């Protein structure tokens, strides 16, 4: 389990410019108190009513969309970037990254590649993802599609699915697991799955962990003290939340990972 402070050098100019653009756009027609109230409602949706996420409740209304873009997207970026920096070959720039359930594109951008394909069912999220990828200088395409059934490119790729699998129906998630593992075995694709640590939010996790480890992958849990952007820190306080520590867990499978890559927690 990683407990080191987050290296502040990852707060690069593209990240700062991305945050400045988010703040400018999403606070243009909404006040800060309106966004902080929406963030409290959004947090409640994530924690107490996760069954509502898949049907679009998390992004219903301008306030929740602004809260997601300004608060959760940067947190997801920081978490995924930290995880990727600790995993072997997770930031291979030669790969096409497929960002399944991309939301606003934070996870795909965090991998530091050069080409990314964002996949999501939400039109607003795809528009935000295009802006995010562009802010980080990435060549990108976006597709409005279901993450579980999207037709993956034939070329070798890296797949990232951050805070996505919980939103899928059980049958769709099981089918996607088989498809991803087959792609890793046959095509040499790499797969990174990131989810919250709370076990109640992912009853399927143990099954996926066993499958990844059997294929030569690894599972990890992460804790670190992040260097939060000012607007994120301000919203965190205003909404009565506490992200002085970021946590998450990941599954990682790379074509060269081998059976010797032990899981840790």
C-alpha cells in the first residue's frame, strides 16, 4: 500500500491550464455556493445511491456537471496518474489508450500517452473529454457508446477503465472481463482498472482480481496525500468533504507482466 506524499512536480502547465479553463467555464454562470451545494448532492449520489449513476443521475443538471468537472475529474486525474507512475509500462507512449467510460477524460489524459479514444454514453461528458484531451496535447477521438460493448480497435492498445465497472450491469461486466483478458492474451493489450477501495461499492472485485492474477497481473491498493488544486481544496471544505488523502485500488495486466508480478495491498 502506497502512503508517500504526491510529488507536486506532476502539477504541470497543461494540468494548471486545464484547471483554469474548467474554473472559467463552469463558474461563468454558476456561483461557488451553487456548485458546492451540487457537489454535496453529487457526493450523496456516489456514496448512497450508486444505482442511480448508471441512469445519468450523477450528471443531471448544470450544477452537478460543474461539480463533477471541477472536483471529481481532477481527483481522478491525480489518482490515476499516481497509480500509472508506479506500475511497469502503464505509461507506454507507443500505445493507443482506450478510455472506457471516460467521463470528462481525466483517466485517459493521466496516462501521459499521445493518442486516446474516449468512450462514454453521455454527450456532455464526451464534449468535456475532448477538451481535456486537447488541453494535454493528445490526439483523440470520442465515441458515444456503451463501455461494455464498444468495438475495440484491432491495433495493440492500453485500456483504462476508471470508476466505470461499478456502473455496468453484472452480465455486461462479466462479458467485458472475458473480452479484455482475451485481448491481453492474444493481442498483448494492457489493462488498468481503477475503483474506490470501499468493498461495498464493488462486490464483483474479488472475481476480477482472481482473474487478473491468474493471467499474470496484479492488484494494488493506494493511499497518498495529494497536492490539491486550489478550487478542489476550496470545494472540498465547502461541501464538508475531506480529500487530504486519496485512496483507490487497481487491477493491472500488461503483456510483459508475467506470473512473477505479485499482487500487493
